[in-house]
């Protein structure tokens, strides 16, 4: 353009650089936000699946047995999906009666539990359900402390003072065989 001075052209180039910087900032905040939300949803589904898998496995496992290997397998063997790495220590198992009140299994013999349940279905010592919850192992022993979500990026709003916590993903399933094998109990 014949009438435009070189000084005016330099000002316009500076304005374009500022506009591009503002747009790039907004664009990258949007992209990182989408990545973080997608990761949150993926981990939400994964942790929910871990509690379902663990509850199903424990319902078929022997009463009062060591469930460490089952819980580790249900938690995807500690695959580093999150920070902290969610492993079997994050899954808490409880046996429930018909009223869904946590109880201590009356015996390590599944046949006795089955016989008790058949004779009196309302018996408070009869294991009817198995509950598995996702709890922070560093939290209180009696309460199920939710696991805190730790974002990959320090985005404003995601890393709040109280932190974003997952629910406990409580899963109740009917008690299965509980490890019953004919002839196990005397």
C-alpha cells in the first residue's frame, strides 16, 4: 500500500503477535482441560470396574481367606493409572447380612454359613452380601476416606484447596459360593 508508513506496519505486526499469544493461551488451556476431564472420567470408570471385579471375586472366594491376590488382580495389578497408584490395598472388603449390616463371618466354613442361611434367612450372622469399597489406605481405619484426584496439569479450578475426591465406589454383590467345596467342613 503506497500510503502506509513502515511504522504503522510494525505496530500491526506487534498486534498480531499479541493476539496470537492470547489465542494460543486460550487454546492450550482448553486442550489441557479436555485432557484432564477425559483422564478423570477414565479413572472414574476404571475404579468403579475395580470394585465390581473385586466384589465378584471375593463373593466366590473362601470366607476369611487372604484376599490380597484377588484384590490386586481386581485393581489391575497396580498398573500405574493414577497418582497414587491404585492397588489392592485401596479396596476394602466387608461381609453383610440380609439387612446389609457389616458382620464378622461366623466361621471360615462356607457350608456352615450356607446351612445357617437356609435354616434362618433372617439370621444376623448369615453372610448374604459382599461389599467392596475404594478407600484411601492412609485414611482413618474405621471410615472409608475417599481417594483424592491428582491432576496431571496444574489447571486453575482443578487443584482446589479441598481437592477433588472420587466417590468410594461401593459395590454390593450377593454372596456366592464363598469358597464352598463339598467335604471341607467337618
